[in-house]
C-alpha cells in the first residue's frame, strides 16, 4: 500500500510525468498526505517522452485523477489543456493537472509554492531588490510571483545572456533588467533558479564575495543533506533557505486542487525531511 488505503476499484490515480523522475520526492510527500487523511488515492512517478506526455495528461485527468509535470515537459503539456490558470498563462508552463467533468485543467503551483516559501522562509517580497540567477522555467515561476508581489527590482543573471534577455523582453516590466556581471551589486536577496546544486560536485551558482552586499539567499534547489550555496551563505552569516519549502508548498497547492481540501503541510514537510540522502 503506497497511498491512503489499499487500492480499490474507486482509487484515484495521480502521476508525476517527466524525464527523469526517479529522484523525485513528490510521490513520498503526496502519498504521506493521502495516508494521513485516509483518502482513496495513489501517486506514482511515470517517466515518459514528450510525445506521450500530453496524452497521459488528458487520460489521467479524464479518468478522475491528475498529477504533476516536471522537466522537460512543463511547456509540452499545454497542448493537452482545455482550461488554464493565470499562473500557466504568465509562465507558459504547467506543473499540475486534473479533470473537471471532462475538461482538462492545468495550473502552475510553482508560482504559489515559491511565493509561500519565500514569504514564510525569507521575507516579504515587497520592496526587495533581487538578483535572480537563471532564466529557465523555474526562473519564470519566480518572476511571476515576485512581480505580482510588488518587488522593487529584479536583476537577472544567466550563463547564457541571450536567454536572460529573452526572459526580460517577454516579461516586459520596468523593474526588470539583465546583468552581464554580478560584481559590486547591492542585493537584498539572491535567488538561485539555475539547476546548479542538484548534483553533488556542481560548482556554486554564484561567488557571493563578488557582491557588495547580500541580505539573504533563497536556493530553489533541494538536497537531503542541504545545498552548498546555503552552507556557504550561512558560513558568511547570511540568512539562507533551500528549496524544501517550495517543494512542499507547490505540492500542497496541487493537493488542494485535486482533493478540494487543504493539504496537511506539516505531514508533507516531515515526509520530505525524513527522506534521507
Ligand atoms: P528549470 O525548468 O529547472 O528552470 P531549465 O529551463 O533547463 O530548467 O533552466 C536551467 C537553468 O539553469 C538555466 O538558466 C541554465 O542556464 P542556461 O540558460 O545558460 O542554460 C542554468 N544552468 C544549467 N546548468 C548550468 C551551469 N552549469 N552553469 C550555469 N548555469 C546553468
């Protein structure tokens, strides 16, 4: 038994779709919530190709279930959606889907997950001067949340400057600009939305010494033993949090979509932090 109960003919099936998916903690945190509430559902991870992802989204949603979508299919599955939230429109990406009477619905709970984790774990985004590292899908979700939350300005720095320029042009907001260097910046919060730190042995996404001032570090990356960026920030006395909070909050928001009730956030957080390396 992996979900709320022993599977029955009425069990609702939820799946994480992506490639790879075997490292994901989403099955752990969603099944812990199902078990805690005694709900008749199960959550599994399905590695699939871009060719099959939209079909799986439509099939699972129309069969009474739903799921999440991860790298690299978050944009690909838009083709399967009949109805989308504003978060999907603003980011061009979907990470959560479900069905409503034959209508396939999609949301991007990374936006809510970032907002909730940032506000509770770091600070009120209003008035903050932010350095955003990365210009991919995760960076888009971060930007959507920050700009809606009256951030003062966001400087985007990316390995490939062209992608940062495209992100800024697409978003078209006067509070945004691209940086070609991080040297000497005075920043309230550095946000790591690159994939650096996911693998042990990755270099740090930034040398914090190069900034004139940094008030905090928010790393979207989660690793059971903690991330090198967070450890480095702490060793310099800079407040820092990793991606645990965002992982839990985006999962809780997805759970609420599927089950129409509040997720047991503490149970989910416990499942993730107990996972071990
Ligand atoms: P996600 O959806 O997780 O954001 P993504 O869209 O593939 O994934 O984006 C990954 C981000 O991490 C990009 O900003 C990428 O930089 P590039 O645009 O230059 O590819 C960044 N990234 C990945 N590997 C990196 C590395 N070794 N050094 C610096 N940045 C890296």
